[in-house]
């Protein structure tokens, strides 16, 4: 049998250290400690302890994910990355991911659509940079292609380019030489991954509309 010989609160975190047979075994949160009613002198078989440890991992992983998802939706890649920082075993990570997918808390298509629309509205940039950010979040090429076909139209790309250059207009107008204005404007938009013809359209529209 395995015996819990000591439970001590950690100094700098809201965690408790559990000692089994006088050796440190694992740490857990106060909520987990209360939920599983652990106390000194409790005894477990090896099988019971293994089952308990997995239940604690599942509980604490779920608590961490619910807090992580409190403020915004996350991609599956982000979820997996977060769980790995919690020192949770791969087997438990797989169970948690499956559970959260089944509950609808992880849905890469919905996440990707929300994320893309946020980028289009608040962080305008060209297709290459948009796609790169989506890939970084772990969104599949299939989902990205589908969303781009729906939302990232030629008209939308031109609109974003125009919007960015309009914000840049005052700083560019300090250059009296129109050729320098154009060179700076096109370079700026191309760094944002807009194609040359889109950037040129924006410049011609904004700097000749007066």
C-alpha cells in the first residue's frame, strides 16, 4: 500500500505538495485537494493511486482550460500548447481535447472564422500575412482556403489597403516630392503583403482624390 505521509502548502503558489511514504510525489491545487478529499494517512494501492493521479490531472487540466477560454475562443493548437505548460501527460491531454471538442469548446472552424474577421476589421494586412497568422494558430489549409474564398475577396483586400494608406497619409504628405510619396507608400503597403497593383490603386485613389 502507498500512504500519504504529509501534505504541505507551497510558499509562493496556491498549491499543495503531497508526500507518499515520506517522499515528495506530486503537487495539486486547493480545489483538487478538497474535491478528492485527500488527507494525511490515506492509503492507496498502486492501481488506486494511478487512477487518482489521472483524475487529478483531468480535473486540473479542465479547470485550466475553462479559465483559458473565459475571455476568448482558442484553436486546438493553442489548447494543446497551454496544457503542455501544465505538465499534463499526453494521454490526459488527448482525453481533454476530445472532451472539449465534443462539448463544442474547441472548434477550429468557428475559431478561425472569428479570428479572421477580427484581423480583417481591426488589423488590415495582405493575404500572405493573414494566411501566415492563421497557420501560426494551427488552422488547417483546408479551413483557411474556405474562409479566404468567402471573406478575403479582391474588393476586401483593396479596401484594407486603402484603409491602411489613409491612416498613413499625413505622415507621407510631409514629403513634397510626389515620386517619393509614392515610393514610400508602395513600400509600406508591400511590407504589409499587399500586391503592387493593389498598393498602386490605393495610392492613386488617395493621393489624387483631392
